[in-house]
C-alpha cells in the first residue's frame, strides 16, 4: 500500500500496538520503544512493511478521496471550536475518527463504539503511541461518561441507527460542555440499518426538548449537518 494513501502515523501506531499486544518478536525493539512522533519516515516505512507482512488491515487507515464532505464539515467545525476534548460517538471503522486524530493530534479524543473488535483496533492505535485517543466499548444512551466531561460530542451518521435517538441526543447534550456536531442522511436510502430519517424538524424538536435552541443546520453532500451550541 502506498504510504500517501493512508494516515501513516496512525497506521504505524496500529501495527505497533498490535505487535505489543500479541508479543511479536520479529520487529525491532527500537521500532516499538521510540516515541511515535520521533520515528523517522524510514522507521515508519519499516513498521508498515511489518504490518503488511502480518497481513494486518492497514486499509482501515486509508484516506478517503479528498475526504468525504461530511468529514470536511465536521473537521472544519472542530477547527472553529478549537476544543480541548472531543467524544466521537459510534466511531466504527474510523471514517471520521482517523481524519479527526490526524487533524487534531493534541486534542483528547474519546471514541465510543458498541463493537468490541472495532474498539480493539482503536486500543491498538492507542497502545502504539496515540496517547490522546481513549477508546471505550459503550452505548451513548447509557451515559457512560460523566456529564459535561468533554467540550464537543460528534455523532456522524450515527443517530439514524439508534432506536431511541432522542435519548442519544439527550445523552450527548448532557456530556458536552460546548457543542454537539451531527450529520445524518438527508434523503431516504435503502440501508436497512437506517431506521430513522431524521429531518431538520425532528432534530430541532429533539434538541429543543433538552433545552438547546442554538442550532446551525447545513448540508454536506448527501448529509444533513448540524452544530448545536449549548452556550
């Protein structure tokens, strides 16, 4: 895989974390012990080559062409907000999480997902040297984190999957100190996992129900976008 096609720092962290967790002995100790940001390009190349030898799924860290419009929207919103901490709900395969970590390398990012194997991948990335990443198996509806413990909560293409989406919105508002960033499909589609079509009206009602009225809606590609400001 061409290094320019992926986020090499994050992919290298994943390989290192996997190697440490599984006690791989074929990789040089120096490649595991050197701080991630102190690695040379040649050392990162060596780590990625080792990952390819192990047939690890480095395509998980592939850059989307020009980055998806909803990801560009969310990264732009985060640049504007300049948060010290973010909670990304439903991080999944990392379509937003990895660009977020690349764009904001010093911001504390909590990543929540329901699936243990996806969280395991993120734990390997953390173990490999991305110290600002904090993955957790959790359901946002269960309010797994203390209230007002992060600046911003992001939910990209997530709420349409959640049966009790109003409960998820209330939990996100309770968790965030400053803003909640949302994207949802703007039009009906044939994805059977999309159990809601969350229109501007439905989202407005749900946020108003928990006392949030500063809502900035927009459109990014096929997604309806929202930045809900809490203060």
